[in-house]
């Protein structure tokens, strides 16, 4: 996980395990920010009002810069922290986990609780589809139709996302990784024989399906 690339999940999933008659439901959701995470936590509480505990952990932002966890009445360090560790081990961000426990009458002890809460998150992650989010730099190019076609063909060949607007000329917006900036500039130079340049216009995040064998725990 870096400031330019990280893994999240495609959609919310729910996992369920039973240990010594206690039911552990893990509600795992992708979220855009801390407010979104807290909204999901509130929804989980409303959905399961009779549960004994609603323990939580979330990781937010590129690089996982914001982390929070809560034991919600379980012994300190036995729920939220192991849940957070499961998210860290998976290398995910922009994800919130809520583990709802319906107490079955059998005390699990601190070690048992730690394994149960960490395992609930790990099992839910195994059900989720990973999505890799990557930050790219965007550049704008204005050129003629024939020249734009050459640039677009190169963009497709290199898997650079490109948008086009058509008028008297063609306005292209092309997104590339930082290591591809020189290649883009050279492509535009060749295609337009120096008449146009690739002008920086900011950045964007793109998403693609991730590899379950990568960040996911075995």
C-alpha cells in the first residue's frame, strides 16, 4: 500500500462464524472516508440491536493513514485491535469492519476472543472481491483529428485511460502513471510533429479488479 496505489473491496460482504455458541457476524464494507465508516457502524448497530457487542475497525485513505478500532465492551485489546490487524495484514484501505457478537453463554477468554474477532474479519475478507485503486496524473492535449487518432492508438496500446471531446479540433485528456509522463510527451511530440504538447491538468484515481492471491490472506 502506497500513497499512489492501494487495495480496497468492491462491495459489502457479510461473514458468519460460530464459536462456543456465540455467533460472530462480520459486516465488511468499502467506504470513502471516516464519516462513511461511522455511518456503516451506525447502520450495523441499528440492524442488530439485540447483539451483545458491535466491535469495529476501519482503515481510511491512501497509505492507510487513518486507523480506528473499538472493543465495544469486550476486554481491552481483544476485539478492535485484532480486527484492525486483520485489515492491515490484508493490505486494504477505505474499508470498515463491524463484528456483531451474539453471546452464547460461554466465556472465550482473552486469547479466544482475539482469535475469534481477527478470524471473523479474515473470513469476511475471503468473501470480498479486491479492487486496486491507483492515482494517475492527467494531461490535456488539443490537436487535429488525424493526430489525435495516433495518440489514442498509443494510449490504448499502453493502457492509458483517455477521454476525447470533438469540435473543430480534438481535446484529449490522458491519464498516466508518473513513470510514463516522458513517454506520453514523446508520443504527442511525434504525432503532432511538435505542434501540440501534453499539458498537466491534475490527477485522478482509477480502479481495477485485484488479484485475490495478492493482498488477501491465505
